[in-house]
């Protein structure tokens, strides 16, 4: 994206030129520095070192945990501070006019970011809220069945468990192999569990623990002809993968922008395909999909505008370039840790099934994941994730297999990480587990 186009995109988030002339100039200067550095970068290493400078991470801190929460770029942090000061200088006029008027432009950017139409996208606080809106907006009846897997995050599970407990719907679980070997096995397992009572299939785009990327388009080819609503927990994908919900074929897609999109905490998005909106009626969207309405209420304007600038930041670098970088670093993590005897790789090796999330099961005889991760933080200023030993909200009877109760360490790499950081982490891991 050209610098002028990017600046114009920033300004479209809100009438910045009229409201925050000083802030506009500061944003333009930051954009110019970033764009100049990118055009001058003759090799990837130089480019990504420059990108790292756009973040406010503490010097020496190595953040390998975007799977939990991302780091917001300086550009977004500064803009939010300016937005907040302006908002509080005249709260009434800027909440619903002025600054607040720019919120719909953010929704337009969100729709473009995931390949959707404007009338299919709402801005939420996170994935869990989006999943709840979809689940409670469906008119499911006693005896209707929801098909999911035994590898889901609680944010994508509790909404269905609520309906099972209070409305008599039935949940069925596909037993996922761990690690997954190929797409065909996944698809066969799913199709085998579908029956005439199946109303909803609910799967994660990327497994929160193992980093498995589900073959959504192929699953949609199974569910759509049967009239089954395909709900996707997309918490871990946008901002890491270049997501196109139309190509994926999902009916709904909920995501948390504070993770890989590097947006302000408490921002997210929800997609509901136009053709199935007459079957999904969330209360919050009763008055429409707009950011502010009678059914959604007052929103945090500064956060939402910051959300828009985070998307501009991604677009300035290039979403496909970001995906390639995340994949490159995750391959490096797998390559460097694969041969450590105490670790078993849980993340699929195939490109089409892998992502920027890499997880290894630690042999319990060689240590506890929490203690190892604590040592990385206390001794080396590195943040890894001691992932859950099992999927917390999955009923015990559905937790099966050789790695059902494992000892996982999760490593999530993003554009502010470097090859040197991965090499250092791998070297330390080998020493700790020697």
C-alpha cells in the first residue's frame, strides 16, 4: 500500500484532519518511517528488524505468546492515546459525533480484512462474545445436535454447553487424533458423526493448543449441502493467516483482534454469512450490524478506532507477507526443537494443516511445563505458554488418546519475533532438558 493511500486510510477511520490535526501529522510521520524502511529493506532480516521497532515491547523481552495476547504497535498505542484525550475533552459530542462517527469506517475495514461484505460483519469484544451471540441467536430445539471436537477452546464450547444444559440440545464430539496426520482423516471423522439431527458444526480454524489448521473449505463442502450451519471459532487466525471467509465457506466466524491482529485489547469481529442471517438472531444485532445501535449500546470509541489503525498497520506491511513470515518462524521452531528427545511435536508438519502456533508435549519424567516456562521467564525474559494439559471444557469421557493428558509447551511466533530469538530459545530448551 502506498504511503498516501495508507494515510488516507488512517484518516478515514475518523475525520482526523478536522479533529486531531496534530495527531494526523504524527501518524503520517510514523507511517512515512515505516513505509520508507520497508521500501529500503533489501533483505527480509532488515525489514523485520525495522518492523520490530514499531512495537513498544520492553528491551530484551521475547514474546512468544500471541496465541494468548498480541503486542500492539506503537502507531496504534499513540493513536488511541490521542483519541482518548480528545474524547474526554468533550465526551458527549465526540462519543456520538466527531470521533464516534468514524466507527463505521472501522467496520468497513474489518469486512475487507476477512473478505466479507459490510452487512455481514459486526464489531465485538472478542471471540467468546461472537460465539455466544451466534449460539444464543439460533433457535435450536430439544433434541437438535451440535457437532464439535474434543479439541476446542472454552470460549467456543461454553455457549453450546449452555444450550445443552438449559435447552436440551445434544452435543456430539469428534475424537481428534493428536497429532493429526492428514486432512482426509479429519474429514472422514467429521462426516461419520453427522446425522439427520445435526443442526450445527462448530470447529476452530486453528487449534488453540496444537496449532492445527482445520480444512474449513472441505468441511463446508460437507455441511452446506446438508443445510447444517457451520460455525467457526477463528480466535487464532486473522492477523496470522490472510483470511478470506468466503473462500473458507463458513457460515459464521468469530475472532479476537487482540491476538494476531495486534489490535487493542477488548476488540474482535463477527461474520455471519448473508444467506443464513434469517436463521441467526442475536439480541445485540437486533437493531442491525452497526457499531452503535439500540441493541448494542455505547462502545469504547478509542478502542474501536485503534482497531481500525491496527488493520491499517497490517495492510501497510501486507497480509500475505505477514502470513509468510509467521509460517517461516514456526517452521524454524519445529526444526530446532523436533530432535529434542524429551519433546514430542503435536503440531502437524504439513503446511496446509500447520500455522504460526507450535506445540510440543514435554515428557513428564523430564519436567513440568509450568516450571520450564517459568524458568524461561525468570531467567531469560522469554514468554512461552504452558498450554492446558487437556482441553478444559471438554467432558472427561471425550478426552482420549496417547496425548490426551499431556504436558504441552506452546510457542507462537509473529512479525516482531526474529530468527535469533528462536535460535536462542531452542538452545536454552536443549540445555534445560538435557
